[in-house]
């Protein structure tokens, strides 16, 4: 049961300092939490990036077609 609490609360015992420490969150876990909390904003950002990339690809393709004429 104690091990489960340690894993759940991310608490580690530091033997050098003789105390408990809370583990730091990595940047990826922080990012995933933000995406889960702000789904609308994340969807808007992903759609914007996707459509911007598609737009650039289409403009490049159009310029290639114009060069062949």
C-alpha cells in the first residue's frame, strides 16, 4: 500500500539528505496535461499548423506549374 502511495504521489526518499522529495514533472507530461485541459485551444493550434503547411505546399506546387508553362 505504501509503495502505491509513493508511485501515485511521485514521492521518493533521498537517503543522502534523509528526507522525502517530490519528483519533478517532465516537460512532456506537462504538455500532455495542458493539451488535456485545453482541448479547444489545442485543436485550433493543430488545425492552424496543418492548414498552413497545406497552404505552403499548394503554393509551391502552383509555382512549379507556372514555371513549366
